[in-house]
C-alpha cells in the first residue's frame, strides 16, 4: 500500500491520480473528508491531522511506503515550531509502524539552513528520519507554476501581476503535475532510490515572462508590479498571514532573490517537459 499525506492538495491530488493510473494501491490521508469525493473509487481514504499521532499510527500500521509533505499554516504564530512538532510526529509514526520507505516532498533551497524562512522546513524534513531503519528519498521541486495562479484574477481585473521578485530575474519553475508524476514513478520503482532528486521544468522564467503569458491567455495587457521589500510583510499580513508566517515567507523570498542556483545535486537533477504556457492553457480558469 502507498500512503499519501496531504492527498487533497495540488501535488497530493495529482499523485493519488498518478498512482491509480499505474494500478498501485493508494491510501489517501487528509483532514477534509469532503475533498475525497474527487478520487477514484479504488482509492482508500482516511481522515487524519498531521498533528494527531494516534490516528496517523492507525493509518500507517502495516503499510510499506509513505509520501510525506509538510503543509504550512499561514495563520500559525510559530511556523517553524509547528513544523518541528509535525516532523517529530512523523518520525514517531514511522518508527512505531515499521514503514520501510519514506518519499518526502522537500523543496529546492532545502540545503540552506537557518534564516531561510519556510525553506528551512524542507531542510528539517530531510534530517527528520536520520538514524531510523527506513529508506528515504527526498524530492526537491523548483518554484511551482501554480503559485502564479494566485494572481490570475488580479491580472484579469486590473492588468497587473504583483510580485516580490525582480521582474526580470529568471528562476527555475515546475508544474505540480510533473512533480506528482515523478513521485509516482519513484514510488513504483525501487531503482529510483537515490537519497535526493531535484526536479524542474525545461525553462526558467521571470515574472516578466509570466506576465507575457497572462497577457496572451487573458487577451489583455498585463504588466509586472514589483512590491518593494519594505512592503513584503505588510502585504502578507494584509492578505491574512500571521506576523510569524509573514516573517518566514519574507525570509524565503529573500533567499530566492539572493540565490542564483538552488541546486546542489546535479547528478540527480530531473528536467520534466511541461512548459508554463502548456500548464496555463490547461487550467480551468480558461
């Protein structure tokens, strides 16, 4: 059995579907049972919270492979503390249930240590199972294409694409669906058992590039509006982030801006084939 935690998120949903497509048994774990309705009838579903040790132990018991992620709560007053507590629970569950293989959804930038904000959660994830008799593989995706979709209605209505990034700074990006497809392949094949893989799309893009794609698909001019650094935290808190979540998001953004290349593992770098314009054309928004 293949367990997927965070099964109703973007990557999680796509991964569950990929596993079903490959006729692999799947146990989907999420907090909201209403979202299970979108899954194929062959998917087993289990309601559990990532902070609920006993419920997770019950779900994991006797299973072989688990796909883990560290969902973030932007309302949390202690983002890193909550992540540490979550990872302690994951470790305890894996230890008690005898899970033999952990596939972890990390992030490019996980090699950066303290001071990198949300990226540090991925760093902690990659260290969480040290010393346990379990095989671990961590997948570090580049910046998700789907992050830009948070601004599609703003672009449609006002013709602007707000961003913290420099308009012309190109960064590695990837489709969440491609990440899920690769994760499914890793879960199916014991040959893909390297400790670490990095995955990105075929091209790098800047905010200016994304605005150009939005302009084409929305059939209206869209221009980049860079938000000054001193406005990052006020902008995030106005959007509903807690002060601590806004602080850590700002640190992560600064790390992205200051780091030319996130990769440290060129030997196991995976380049997938979905370009941003293909991803955008497949969105239900259009």
